[in-house]
């Protein structure tokens, strides 16, 4: 029994002696900031003017203030020909559908091309300034944190529209080489640092040109509000070793407000962004005037809705359209190709009279799944978005018949599996131009015409992003012959 008692006391001793010690500590970031703040004496008076360009280089903040020199003139995209169905390439596209795929496919493709909304930079400028004006009315004189992504559209937009922003802001720039970065640490550190300087920030701002699916902006809104509420002070208990820092208390005096300044937004994106908070915690600033309220998700587009998407079960024309434009169903990293069975299941589950409205609600409850509701027919003078935002035809301009066969460079029709197996280039028109954004220094995608035009250029570098082997001179000759068959440059 003695040995049992000795063991019992030895085992319980640390538990009896230590558990009553609970201490509140500052995080390592806050300790470092306080140490560096001793180097200068900030003004803690309640009325502090905050300028977008003010900064202090002596503080290790755990975030990076935007320091680049702001241009006196906007950084403009390379001018392209305005999108028009009268463009020879678009006429050739429709002609190829008629001759290779049939009259019905040609009519459906014409409906789709007529639904495309092209936004010039001038239109962006008009609607962005209106959006910023609406934001200024909302923010008044409160200081706010504007978060930019290095080398992305948000940074380019701020450089071009910085003069329209109110001066009661702080601007930070986040390195987004890791595309899954959620910005939480940078936002948290910025809020804490400015608070120590006497600047209490409750408003976090994000700027973008357009929101298609809303996944990025909604994710950012959620993380930004979370970072704000978690603050910088942590509590933990001592028990032999330090436990992990867990954010368990709110350190700010008021509730956060997330502001999204976006001139063009789909119905799907707006609903998804707003679902991450309340009407008072998330605000989308955009003009609802007719000239700016021009962006729609595919099933909500006025020119497509009644004919193709306002049915409980899809019509043959609906299935044809989705096949031709490359709007495949996606689930995580895979694809659901059986359109009929998927829609049948969804129809049986839904009490709604509109299948696509039900799919829209589904996309809000599970953002990892997306359907045509995340797609739009809007593109701009400065950017053609990726395939989660627009149908594949925007990126590749392939001629895909409703039976799934594609027009090849040599004027034949082949299935997708045949193209991939034999590494054959599909024929590509330039109806929807491939545009390099002004904030990127290289092209993401080289179409077949561009490659063939530059094949003899010694400085030309073939991009493996194209997904196929470099075409030979003979293949380029055959491509040009096929192009002459459909496209008249006159």
C-alpha cells in the first residue's frame, strides 16, 4: 500500500500545485510592436488624420504597407477591337457551326453570342467611380483598411483609381503567390498595429472589377471578419508547457464591417458574398443604374433565361447550349458529364418550379460544387476570366457541336478523346479575343493562330500552357487553309 500512496502523491503533485495559474499574455507580434514603438511617440489624441500614404518604416508590423509610387496616369490595357458579331472571326465561327454542325446548332450559338456583354475600360472607369462614390457616402470619415493583392487586379485598380478614394485609409499589400492564402494574419496584425498608434479600424475594404461566382470575395469577407474579431491578444493556461495560442476574446470596440467595391456582380456572387454575414456587416458597393447593372449569371441572363433556363427539366436546346459552350458540371476537381442524370436527380429533390434556381441555392450551400450559375457572359477590354467564371468557349474559341465533336485544324470533326489521344489541335477562331491583363507580363494562353503567326519568329517561346505539342509548319498551313474556308478578312 505504501508504494501505491507514494506513486499517487507524486503523480498528483503537479496537478494540485499548478492549475490555479491562468495568465493573459500578449502575442509575440504585439510584444515586438510595443518594443519598436518605443522608438517614437505617436499622438494618441482622439482626432487623428489618417492618410493613404502615411507610414512608419521603423515598425516590424507583420504586414506590408502599400508603398509603390502611384502613377499620375492610369495603366491602360492594350487597345483591342471592340467585340462585335460583325467581326470576320465571329462571322466565321457562325458559318462553321452552320456547315459543320447544322442549322440548329448555329441558331443556338448565335443566341449565345448575342448574350455576350463586352465592357470597355471607359465603361469600367465610369462604373468604378460610381461604386467608389457610393462607398465614400457609406464610410464617411471613418478610417478603413484597404487590402490589395500584389500583382493582381486589386492592386492595378487601386493604382488607377487611387485619386477617387477618400484619404482616411490605410493600404496594405499581400503577397498572393500562395493562391490559398486567406490574408488573416496580415489583416489581424495591421488592425492591431494601427490600434496601438491610436487608429481604431472597424472597416475592411476590398476592391475588384467583377465578381462571377463570388467564391474569392466571399471567402475573403469571412476571413477578414474573423481576423478582426480574433484580434491580437490571446489567453492561455500554464501546465508544465505553454499551450497553443487560441484566439478566444474580442479586443476591438465595435463590430467589423466588410466593404466590397465591385462595379459588376452576378446574382450568384452577390448572394454568396452576403451569405457570409448580415446586412450591417457586409456591404457591396455598386451602381444599380442601367448602364452599370449589366452583369448576369448564365441562367439569369435576360436573353437566355426564358428560352434555355426557365424549365423544371432541361430541354434539348439547353443541353445543346451547355455542351457547345463548354459549361460542364464540376464537382471539386472532377467533372460530372452525365447532364441528364444530374438534372433529373436535382429535379426530383426540388419543390421549386425553376430547376436552375434550385441549383443556385445549392451552390450557396456548397461552394465546392458549381454549375452554370457561376458562369457569366461578360468579359472586358482588359481581361478574359478563367473557366470558373466564363464558359470554356471564351478561353479557347473551339467549335464544339452539340454531339460533342470538335472542328480540328485540318477541317475535320473529331471527338474529344480522339483529339487528346492523337494530340490534335482543335480549330480556334478569334471571335472572343485572348487578352493579356495589363498587370501581367506574359500570356496565359496562346491560341493556334498566334502560334502559327509567330512560329518563324526566333524570339517566340511556345507555351506548354496550351496543353499540346507545338504544331509543325505543315499543320499551320492546313490550319490556314481551313481558316480561309470560313473567315473572310475583307
